[in-house]
């Protein structure tokens, strides 16, 4: 068996959801478990989030929602993007709640769904990715009701909730202006939602009836410097083990490209995990480290598809020693945020990058 795996602490996910739920109450929590639970595993994450107090779940794709239902996950599941019209039958079959923002999809849904089937209308207030303009959304709200569907929710998506409170406030105002127009026509959807993790934890005024929390339930911050007063702990630990050792002279250049000469005679440890698993190839040149025997160790050469090499210097090491790429070992810890900072990216990309080739082991 390959000595590489990802440990997922389901207790951490439960606790993170519970802490967020307490902080945002009376707003409900919708736990976002798309993209295989941000690399943590969709079904176990969904179950843990529900146990922690999430009343809703959210996914991006119909297939993701169907997978949860097939595994026995109950409760409402929101589709965050409007599906294709040809997916309507599957939506109804699995009792998923679609997001809508085009007339063609509303028409398709009404043809298949039973009367009173719920839908959530997405309004573009400034993200400019998907969603109906406020003007078009007003027409869609009328169409939804006329077609015998139920406008259960109205929502928008914040573009910079972690970084720009002024723009976030403008988006909230646009949404509330739209809702005021609906109310004047006697249309009052029961669920309003706008906040992602940044908005939910950073702007109490934008919590509305429900918050959609993704990265926060996994114990991660949505942006550098974002530190809300809510205790969160990372749920993911990426682990491998030393598989091979060799003693190399000063000047030797291990791995592809021979990019890094050893400064002195050193023991080089090979570890069976690589970029095919989610370790970014640029991590070595960016200054990334791993933990072995509770100490930070530099890469000895290029990250390859299936393996990395680590410079141990003269320190003791044995085949079988644990290697931690993300997580804690001894008194040290390497975080997804550290990788993101080194690589000029975001924690979302880091955790989502670990693919299915690495087995997940669940505890807690």
C-alpha cells in the first residue's frame, strides 16, 4: 500500500460549523461542499457539517447533489449555478433546489417540476460572473410565480467580501433595493442570502436569513489577514513517509533539471507524493518545506509527478519516517495559507488541488 494519504478531521468540521452557526445566529448556515468538499470528501464533509448545525448544503453541479442523495444525505441542497435545461429531470428526481437566472431554464423547470417546486433567484449585484441583472430578475420573479413554482429564495454573491467592505456594502444595498421592489409588488421570498465565509464572519449586516460558508467550515481563512473572532481549525493533514534514502556529495543535483546543488554532503530522502497528487511543482523554487521529525526540511530538487526529494543534511532519518506536507508534526505546522502565500494563490486552490489519487482517512 502506498504510504501517502490525507487525514480529515471530521470533528474539526463539526466544530467549525458549530462555531460559525453560533456567530451568525439567527441566520442559518448553508455549508458549501462542492468540488468534493474542497478536497476533503463531499459525503463525509456534508454529514459532519449537518451534525455541526448546517441546515442547508450547497454544490455546484447536479451530479454533486445526486452523489450526496445517493449516499443518503438529507436536508435541502442548493445548486449554486443554474443547471442546463436538460438536467431538470435529475434535479427533480434528487429533490435539489436550483438557482435560476434565465427565462429558458425557468420554462424548462416548470415543464417537469411539480407545482410548488422551490427555486432560488440569483441577482447580479456586482460580481459579474453569472446571475440576472436586477431588472431582468424582477421579470423572472414574476415568471417563477406565474409558472406555478415557488420563489423560495433570492441571493447574490460578494466579489470582495474579505478585502473591500465598501464594495460589499454597495452590493448589499443593491440587493436590498431589488428586494424592496419585490416587496412593493407583494413578493417576499422567505430566504435571502448573500454572504460567503468572508461576509458571514466579517459583516453582520449582510448575514440576512442564511449564509453560505465554504472555506470556513474546513478551518481556513478566505484571504490573508482575515482573522474574524471565530475559532476555526484546519481539518486537512497531508501525510506521506520516507521511501528511500541516499547519501550524496556536495554539489550533487537531485531530481529533474538538476536545479539545486547540495551545499554540503547530505542525506536526501525520497517521498512518494508529487504534482500528480496536488503538490505544486513550483513549491520547491518558492521556498516550500516539509516536516520530518518535527523539523522543517527544504526540497532537494524539483517536484516530480510521483515523488519529491528532501534535503536532510546530517540529521537522522529512516525509511518509514512520517513526512507532513500540510498540518502539524511535533511543535511545527505547515498550513495551506503558507503554501498559498508562497505560490501567490489562495487556500481554495491548494486544498482543491489534492486529487483522488490520494486516499482520505477520516477520524473524529
